């Protein structure tokens, strides 16, 4: 079905009438009849999309929204960046699919990705192209480390998310997704994650690393020396939870001392999302394996890869393959995206807009139903919880998401109880758009929360973190 609605000038959000509109409602109903019950986003964001431009999308009814979901973070330069569109269009006439043959587009992309690493790290890293999803790249990273070390166990962290394929699900913390699936991948051990504000088990944050150190260093600890330790530097689906710097550094020191490869999952944090090309740069560490996917092309054409220490390159030809690992359109767009990011100081914009969001959301810190506002760069979360019992305020978060949508802002939810309202703007978003989006979000939180006075000790101070 095509829409006859003429697009409005995309200078700001515009929503008219009920959501979903009649055209969206028709497509949503057809989707419900025809598509899998596993679909997610349209259940909470009931619109049918027609087109996008920059930080905006228009639905088939003519409503315009600020898009702070951006394809779950894949559209790092927004919708339909003209130079990326041009690079993909040009490549369409040359070659679209090349398996793992070398091509000019692939070579340019590979050089561009390696060029974003620090010189010392760049010299020892190799690249492996995986199937076109982050979950596939996570599985490739774990397979690589198992083969290289000859070991079978893996350490992961509570609250982490690494994908929904069979092995990636087993490595993720979300229990509900595992319960219907029997006989998941064995040998995965979960440990508390030391976040900037608290440990996932209630331990003091500084004790999380000590717990892991003791377990892996104790002859009676019950865990064989693992093939890998897998971690996110900022847990995305877990609720935008940055790790403590001292926790990360102690994990890195421990894994190095025991000869355990450290895998960092940068599927969501990579390609500039947190203000540096990879989040691990902000922690002063160098991992053994880096997993990247979502924003590699900048425009949503799928691609995934792992960068890893050449010392781990012990697997045989064909050990991890994927028919679509030769996506030439993604290569062309990805190389161009790196060029644009450098030319336009996009990483600088990420840091500046991140500071702007921190300032604008500071007023939420005194709200009794806001447990925390946290983020890095352009990856932010507002956690809503009961002021008395601290339980996730799932219903309020859902109401905030709905209110924001009806006022022209698309946001996602995640974390425990889906009670964290999440922001993933394009990395080149403007100050004006950020200001408008933050105004909508702040108004939504105040409009959707029960009326309570600020409890003593609950009021925040200073800026959001």
C-alpha cells in the first residue's frame, strides 16, 4: 500500500489525530495476521513507517516523529544520509555480493575500520567478516576463543545482552527468553556486573571484580579456566548501564594474567555511539576480541565483524562462514561513513550532544519516580522505579513511551522490567532536535507519573551521569 499523503517539511515533529492513524492501523492489522508473533516494536510503537530523513521519520498517515530509536542504533548518521545513499547507489551498479572474495569496496572498508583503532592495537588485529548480525559475530568470537584456547567455558555478566540466537541467548542475562528453550549452550557462568552506580547482585560495586577474581583464582571455585570472558562496556538492552572503570580494568588485568581472551561486545556501543569509536577506549584497556555490527554501514545495510588479536587466528578455513558476509553495499556505505565521521567531527558532536542531554535531563533527577538518569555519548536511559520500594515502574515507563510518541518522539524501553526509557539518537543529531526531544521526554515523565512530593534523600543533585 502506498500513501497519498504529501510529506510535510521535516523541521520538527507533527502528530495529528489518534495513533495509530487509519493507514497505519490497516498495515498493523495485516501485519498481525501475516507475521510472526515474535514481532516487537510495533506492539509498543503502533505506527507504519513510510519514509525517513535525518533524525525524522514519517508514518503512512503523514505524522512526523523525531526518531531516537534509529533502527536500534544502526542508523548512525540518521535516515538516508545523502552521501551514504550515493555511495550505495554507485555500488549497486558495480557489485552487490562477493562472498569473501577481495573487492575494492571490501578493501576500502577494512582499511577504514582498522584506521579507527589506536596504532598499537591496529598492528596486531585481524578482521573476520561474519553473518550479518551482531549475534552471529558474538558466536564467531566465542568459537574463535574456544578453538584458540582449547577450553570450553565462558564467563558472561548479569544484565548483559548478546543476541537471541541459540548460543547468544545462552550468553545473555535475560532469563525469560531462555525458559521456553531447552538445552541451551552449556558452560556459561554469570557474574555480577560492576556498574557506575551499583552491582547487579547488590554487592558494593567495588566487590564485583573481587568476586570474579576469587572465583577464577580459587582451586575450589568450581569453574575451569574459561575460553573467554565476554562483556559490554555499557549494557544496552540491560538498561544503559555503564561499567565502572576500575571494574573493567580489574577484569582486563585478571584475564590477561590468567591467559583468558577478553571479548568486548561493541555491537551497540561501537562506531562512535559513546563518543569514542569504541567504548573500551574510555576505559583505558585493549581487548583481545572486538565484536561490531549495528552501525558499521551507517545506513542500515547489514554487516557484522570481529576484530581480534592475530595470536588467536588458529581456526581452519570455513570454521565460521556466512553467505551474506560479502555485502558490498554495506562495505561501500561503511567506508564512506568513516570518511564523513572524520570530516564532520561527528564524534565531537556525540560528546557535545551527550553533554546537552545530561544538562537537559538533570531536572528529572529530583523526580521521585526517576531512580537514575545515565548514559555515555548518545546512549541514554531514564530508569523509572517506585520511590518507596525501588521496584521497576514498568507501567509508568510504558506510559512515558506512549506519551512521547503521541507528541512526536520515538523512544525505546529496556532494562529490568522494561522500566528504562532509552534514547539512541543519530550521531549527527542537531542541538535543536535534541532540545525538542528532551522537552518532550521531560514533559512525558512528569505527565505520566503519580503525583508525589519529593522524598527526603531522593532528590538528585548536580548533573545526570
